[in-house]
């Protein structure tokens, strides 16, 4: 797999600091970057399986099995 899945799912937040007239990373102010794409996709697939009525174990196995294929397709679409 390429590094596509390790990129942040959403851009990193930045803040403008008017006292220094610079734009800084949100991490300097305590903002967390959130999930990367792989984590976001996994959680979405898992939540869909749970919502459809599957048990926890079945949802885990199904999600893990399909994750690589979904990430590959998302990378192609991106």
C-alpha cells in the first residue's frame, strides 16, 4: 500500500497569530490533527457493519478484510 492511507483525512488546522503576524500550526495551540485516512475509512466501514446488525466480531473481520480494497479505490479516485 502507498502512503495514501497515512495522510490526514482533513487538512491540519492553522491559526493566524496577530501579535506576531504569522500563520502557525494548530498543534502549537493544542489542536489535534485527528484521524488519518486509513483510520477514518476503517471506522466508517465498521460503523456501517454495526448499523446493519452484524455482531462486533463479524464487523471487525469484515472491516479488516475490505480495508485495503477500499483504500486502493479511494486512492484511484483521488
